[in-house]
C-alpha cells in the first residue's frame, strides 16, 4: 500500500499533507520547532569534526578545533537531535497521520506500507526521517518503510528488463580516499550474477574533455545498464543537479549528463548508487528524470564508512532482495553495537529515493532458475497448452495435418520413392465385385462365401504364399452351401503350402473369429484386426502372441518366416497338424537362433514401455501416410482378379490381403448403408493429397497394407510427444527471451533472425521425418516459443 506525505515549511509552521488510495487526503499543520535546526547543526559540526577523510567538501574549519572527545560529543548530539525529532513527530496533531499509516500496516493482507516522503525544504530534507517509528505501539512498524521522492517528477519510470544485470561503475577523483575496496566489493559480490564495466579517471589522465566524452558514451551505451554506480567525491549543486568529481580538478554536473542519462534510461537503466557525499540533489535530479530508485548519502561520508556500507548493501542485493529491503538491512547493520562504537551516526546518512510508480529494483536470479521457474502467467499458459496437447482428438488432427504437409513436401522436393515391386497385394472386394458376384448379395452378411471361395481358388492357382483375409468369417450357418465351398477352397490352398491369416476380434467379449467349420487353427491362423487409425498396431512391451496377435504384424512375420529357407522347413501349414499353428510358429521362434535379421527384428519388435504410461501412446509409431499408396501396395479389384488373364507378376513374393474395397456397409456388423460401414474410415488428408477427391474414405484393409509394408521395410516413424516438445519450447523460449532482454538494443534484428530460424526449424523437421523416421512436432512448440517472445511482459518469477 502507498502513502504520499508532503512536508512543507511555511515560516514557523509545517504543513503535513498525506494522500493515499482514490483521493483520500489528510492535511495537518504543526508548529515547527526551531530547536531542531539548532540541534541539527550541532550534530553536523560534531559529525564533521569526528570524521576525517570524507568523500566530499566540508565547511572550512571542520576538524581544526582543539583536541576533544569528538566521538562522545557526536553521540550526545545524535541523541539530542533524535530525541527532539521524535518528540516533534509524536505531537498530538500528527496522530491522525500516524494512525492511518499504522492501521494500513496492521492489515494481514498487506506486506509493505510505503510512505513516499517529499520535503519541500532543504532544511527539513536533512533530518533522518527514515528513523521515524510509526506503528510500533501496535507491532506494525516493521512493515512500514519510508522512501524519499522529489516534489517534481517529469518522466515516467523505467520498465525493468529481465536480463542478466549490467552494471556501469564510474570511479572518480580518489584524492584522499581509497576507492579500490569499492571495486573489489563489486567484483566479489556481483561477478557471478552480473556484467560489470568499470569506467573513469586513470592515473595521469589530464584531458578533461576526453574523460567527460568517454563517461557520457559509456552511460549511453546502446547495450544498456541496469545499475549506475559512482564512487568518489561529490557535492550538492541544486540548480545543476549535483556535482560529481570525476578527476582531480575536474567536475561534471547531473545537468550536463542529462542527455546521456535519458538515453541510458531508454536502454533500461533503473537504479543508481552514489557511494559519495551529499547526494540529495543528485537523487532528486535522477528520480525527476525517471530512474526508479537512487541510493545516496545525504551528508558527507567517511571513507571507511563508505567502504563498509557498500559490501553490506551489495550483499543484500546479491541475495535477490529489493533495494529498499537492502537499505533497511544496511541501517540495521550500522546500528549494531560494534558499528555504532566505531562509526557513530553512520546509519543516519544513507537514504533511498524512489519513483512512486516504479517497481523496486532487485537482481534477477540465474538463467537456470528463471528457465525452470516460469512466472504465474507463463505457468498458466504452459499448463493449458500441455493439457490440450494430451487430448486425443487434438493429437489426431495435428498428425493428420502434419502428414498432409509431409506429403506435399515429398512431392515438392521430389523425395517420392521410385516405382518398384511392392511387398503387399491388396485384393479389394469393391462395390462392382459385390454387384457382379450375386444379385441378392445384400441378403448375405457380411459376404457371399462362395464368391470368397472363388477368389481363394484363384489366388491359390497363382501360388500366393501368405494370404490374409480381412473378414470375420463366423456366419457359415447362414449360407451352408457357400461355406462348404469356401472351406474346400481354403483346404485346397493349404495343401499347396499357403499360409492363411484370418481376421479376428481377440479382445472382444466374446471373442470373434473364423468358424472351425471353415478352417482349423491347427493349419491356419487368426489375428486381431482392431486398429487405431493412423498408428501402427504392434504388440505392447510385455505382450506376446499367445492371447492376441495383431493382424498386419502376423502377416509380416509369417511372410518373413516363410521367405527364410532356414526357417520355412521347420513348419508349414498341413491339414494333419494336431497343434495350434500360431503357437507352433512362435514356439519355433522362441527356441531357434534366428539368423535371419528381418525375422529376428519382427519377432523382437515391441512398443516402447513408455507407450502404455497413463495410456498416453507416447512414442507409438505412426503409419507414414505421406508415402503415396501406389508405393506401398499394389491394388487389384477382386472381380478383375477373377476375370482378367493378366495377374500381378510378383504375387508369389507378396503378402496378399483380401479386404473390403470401400463399398457401403463394409464391416463386421453389416451396417446399414446410411452408416457407411465399420471398415470405412475418414479419408486422411495425406491420402487426399495423392488421390484428391477420387476417394471418399480409407479402408481398414488399406491401413493393414500400410502397416505390413512398414514392417517389411522397417519404416517405423516415431512421433516425439508434443508434451515433451512443448516443455523444450518453453525452455528455449524463456532462454531466448532472456537473450533478447539482455540485447534489447538489437531486439528487432534478433526477432527477424528468430523468424528465419523458425522457418528453418519447420523445414528441418520435415526432412528429419523423411530421412530418419522421426516426427518432431511443429505447431504447439512454435506457438509456445513465440508466445514467450510476443505474449507480453515477462513478469518476475
């Protein structure tokens, strides 16, 4: 909470004007005690006589009095001054002001009550107002802090830049004082957490104009500063803002430095420390220019006091406390018994001047701290994006969009695989096949088995070795004659060593699969046809094919097994087999040293364990639909297969899949025409790139064909989770924001570079997908990255 207190002396009266909140105001007049002035000058004279080696000019004759115990005199003068000062401030007339401030401090929801004091009188300004004890009677005094502020402020405060602090330390005239300890204190306290540049007079330098120019240029450096530090001699100079002794017999005034100080403010200068004498005019001038805070010494200060003050103050800042907390702790440090014995009255000299509308300056924590600890706004935004990224519909849409762009990128860059013999032959029972096979086909669900038997006979005649049938064949009793024909066709093909894998729903309740009247699982196999469109259907990390085996996976593995001369002799489908063929196949694979790398690869292939973590499907390989279908599988209509004399030339070496070809009602449940069919999925955007509007949907058989192709060619595209990349993007975005803030003078150029880098990132991820089968997300990471850069103020952590 803020209060503004103006104290104006008018002859023998002092006008106290307190304002706060929305137009609240208290105005009280109090008789000024002229004894205060007398006691102050007594204290000041004792101060000057006790301390020698001051960092400024003092009145002539200071220190020339006959030998006296000036320490005792100073302690006594301090006690008298403070006693009278406190007595004056405890006047009953000021009770409403004290009460208002104390009541605000007593509230539990208030951390600090800031009283901005303006003394419109140089005489009043010299008093130690910081020691005014308000609210101590109700234990609220520890929350009240007094800062000084000038009567006139022309400029707005500096908006803090969150960057590694930059400090410009100017060392001036060191005649009679030792400034080396100031230099050491800065380096020891800040060398790990700030960038420090030292500037100022060098021994033997006589060109005053060159020195002044160098100091001005350093202050106005376009890289900007957060802290301006000055050590040396200084003095009051009201009309020209204060005097800085930059070298022996050389002085500069704040009024002369005003242009470069304004530039420094635009570049981020927030805070100034003057470890020198008599700095009231300096502080008021700098606050008037818009600096946020300035710490000065109101009186001349002894060199040793200045040397003790600076390390203590810097130590508090290095602990990431704000400047007002630091100055308050420095007061406490100098009020300790040891310090008061050696340096009496020293705690009365430092003051902090503040711009009432400015944030208090404090050092930023290390980059790693800021990277790992987002501020509240960033935390809320990041959490929201992370949550959205875990939604399956969002993931599906993003992958669909990405694959379409991958397809376009392939096409534009000419990275489409050349035409070659595909490992999969997809025999599609399309609408023409259905219509041609039987006029009343709709009455037979899901397919006329005689027609399927004819197709099996045809494929068997062509010596196909591995055949997958993507139909649940469990309705033989509805068409017994057709079923008998199909059963005979299957047995005839098995006699020619054809491997059959029939569709099943192994995880359904109850399970569904091929009827034992059509085929025995002792000489054929069945596998689960459930798929999640777009993802490779594979065994999980702890799964084997005993209870469930994916359809496309078993097709690919069987094809490779049958193609291996060393393995295919160990077992073949025979009608007199007494044991489950699938169990026998995997028993052989379990007990055989697999020399065939492809068979071993497929046999060992499992989803990563992390895929099942919270069912998030992380690192679950996807189907690479950016490859055109004609490079994945060869397509032939079932009717053409039966009627045409021209047959696929490579059928002996291909996995043959007989599947629905997109006719209305295709699927396991004999869906009505209006429902489209359970085997017909929405057309992926990437397939639309290759086929345009010629296809309305994508079938389960086509998905299986893609999966078989990828397994046989080891084309497993692994998607990096958006969740991971969003976190990486947040870190990179936060780090980049820190870099931008530390280089604010060239922020525009850096943003242009980052725009180009974003485009390069997109192109690189597109190419990595093709070259290394890794899908690195683009959308969410780029959104998060740029939201950090242009999403507003980077609030303090």
